[in-house]
C-alpha cells in the first residue's frame, strides 16, 4: 500500500459519503424513497472500512505517528474531511516523488 492508493480510496470514500448525505438521505426522508440509502450506504460502508484498512497499512509502512492515523480517522467521519486529508497527503507525497 502506498500514499497514492490511500488518496484514491479516500476520494472514493469521500464521494460516497457526500452522495449518501446529500442525495440518498434526502430522497429517503423527503421523497419517502429509501432505496438509494441501501445501496449507497452499503458501498460507503465498504469504502469506509477499506479506507481505514489502507490508512492503517500506509501508516505502518510510512512509520507515521498515531496522530496522523487519528487525523485520517477523524477526516473519514466528517463531510468533506477526506478531501482536506487528501490535501495533506498530497503535500507529503510530493517530496517523496521528487526524491
């Protein structure tokens, strides 16, 4: 696992969370149509677990601190959090790519 994989999974997890919050949930409660919550929710759950697994693996491989893991964990449960965390990862990734 590498930082690029973490960034990709994080982006997918973030998008699925936004779809769940801003499309599926309003459809469930305003239009009484819960079907999207079932499918988007399941996809988001799998991506969330996958993100945490990849985050843990990358933290171990990169020898990152517990603080970095916790930042990723907190980012994954906040709307738009994965995108903010991705910006931090991009800054970390760029010096490594140049080396």
